[in-house]
């Protein structure tokens, strides 16, 4: 069990007043060492808290006094202090198996931990879920959770997960729903494996067996150039159109039976099928925004000044970096006085010849029509993902090397903006940083309102994590 290390103390907070310092390791809260940030939060939720810390090998006791429910003011370096529960599956579509060798270790962790599902929105297959986990989820109110369904047919699901337990682990989904836990599901659709009739059967199975699910996202298989699974291939435009048609058909059925659409096709499907995105209103609470569902319409709406914060719900770190490297979770983090690569960025005002927004090939197709309203000044550059290759086109998987190549031939008198979703701890997936790029690049949060503010030259909070 690793001791949680303090990485930031909010100035003036109870922890700051008690003398806790960044670098301190938390040995115990009121005599107990929490297993994770959830237990930590529960233990810390009292007016007076005895904290034991290890400072450079010396154990110290401090008394933290909180007034009127103020937050403790500590940020620690990890969400789980015991071991992350890794998955016992061997899915042929697993993206972690499609990563090149030599990337940082944390990117290869195949987690299947309900706590990360609660904290970050990671999807869990429930193949390692237990009675004790169910009890904890229910008693501590760990809701919503995010469950990978893939297929409701037990044999097909077990085959896709390459794990016998895949045939039976959806019984935990039933138990979670019975206990009133809010659950969102996803189906990673692999062409020729669980699309067509299998997907039809899965959506019927959801209606029969799990109608309380809050949402189900159908997302396309990502295939990198490092894929070694012969049967895994990207969707053709026709196959993407068929998924969209099937999902929209089932939305009608769900609307008739449940009064809500329930199932949604990821934005990527609409791009692949060259179909317009459905209106924002049809996405309901846009609950799977971070899973690429309704993201394009939400971006467009926020860019045009519509406040949909409430509609999107609480957002945490998004994209591939959800839980790797102990990224802090919304609700459990204190304000950092000076976050790495972040803080307030005042855009340099000089005589730029215009602004170029760098993004992935999919993002560019969403941004281009939205930015067109600003005229020639603002342009979008679709950066091809040669690092991963295959059908990888999302901005969150852009790497420093591909950005270097894209920027190399561009003029230095333009302003370059980059969404923060491709950075974690200030680094790209390939380990490069924005300082390695040939031209200065300003990192902006990956939402429409922030990008609009940045394009209009207003200060924005850079969200590099
Ligand atoms: S459950 Fe997730 S992490 Fe595990 S093998 Fe399947 S896709 Fe990969």
C-alpha cells in the first residue's frame, strides 16, 4: 500500500493553517490509512482531524481544524492508495494492446476497478466485481458507474472479453440496478463481431434485462497500426451508417417503451457515415459526452455562447488520461496555486497573421464549420496521427511528434492553439511537451466556450494536466 503524498496545499485552507506541506506523506487520518481517495474523503469529513504525516523520514502529528464545512485543502498524488484492480480479460479490441512499446508505464495499466469507474468514468466489465464491492458501492453511494456491455449474449460477451467470467458478470449489472445505482453502459462495436444482428440482439437485451440503464453508448473500435488481431478492423462508411440507422431505430423503440432514447451512437459514427449530428436536445443529459457522444453538438453550443454546464453534469479529466498517472478527480482536488503547465495564461498580444487551432482529423471536421463564423482569421489544422496510425483521429491521442511534423512547415507569425485533452501532466503520450514544438503553442481547455474566448483574445485558464 503506497502512502498518499501531498502534491498541493491550497493557501489559507485548513491543511495550510495546520502546517501541512507539499511532499508530506499521509500516514494516517484519525489513526486509519484509507485505501483510496473515496475513503480518504469520508475520513476527512469532520471538523477536527488528527493527521499523521511523514516529512522526510520524520513522523509528525498535526491537528487540522475545519470551519463550516470548508474543504481540507489537500491534493494527493493518486486516487488509489492500495493496488489498482487490473482486468482479467484479454479483449481482442483492447487499445492498450495496440500501444507501441516504450511509452510510460502507467499507460499500459489495464484497470478494471469500480472505484476508477466512479471517480473518472472508466468503464468496468465487472468480471472481478465481488459481493463486498457491491456492498461498498451501495453503502457509500458510489454512483454513477460505467459498465462495458459489448454484448448481452453471454457466449458472445465471453468470447469478446476472452474470459469465461464475461458470460456471467453482467449479473452484477443487474444487482447494481436493483440497488438503485445509476449505471451508464457502452458497447465497443467491432465490425463483423458484435455489429449487425448481434448489436440488434444487444439493444433488445438491454430493453429486456437492463432497462434502468441511464444511457448506452455505441462507440467504434479504434485500430492503431500496432494492432496484431487479424479480426479487428475499422468500420467502413457503410458499416458506420448501418450502426447509426440501427441505433436511431432503437431510439424510437426505447422512446415508445421507456419514454427516453437510452442508446446513442458516438459522434465518430456520424463523421464516418457523413451524416449530420442529431440536435443537442436529442442527447438528453449528454451523459456520455466524455465518451465522444454528443461532444460535437455540445462544443458547437458552448462555442456559440450557450450555457450547458448543468446539462453536461460534473466533468472530470477526459479522454485517454482519465485515470492514468493519478490525475486528480473533480470534487477531490484542491485548487493548485500553480498547476504544472497550467495557471492563467495571458495570451501574448502581437501582430499575428491569424490563429490556427491544432486538432485531430475528427476534431477538425467538427471545428471547421463552427469557426467559419469568425472568418479567415481563424483556421483549423487537422493533424494526422502517424504515431498511432490506423483510424485514430481524436484530438486526445495527438502526440508531440505528429504536432512537430505538422507545425514544421507552418509560419511562425501565427498564433497556435491546442486543446488540453492531448496533454497529461504537461506531456503528450509520446513524452514530448509543448516546449518541444517548433512554435509556441497555447493550450486551451477543450470546450467551445474556452476556445471562443481564446480566439477572441481573452484570458483563459489553460487546462494542461
Ligand atoms: S477489459 Fe478493458 S483493459 Fe481489459 S483487456 Fe478488455 S479492453 Fe483491455
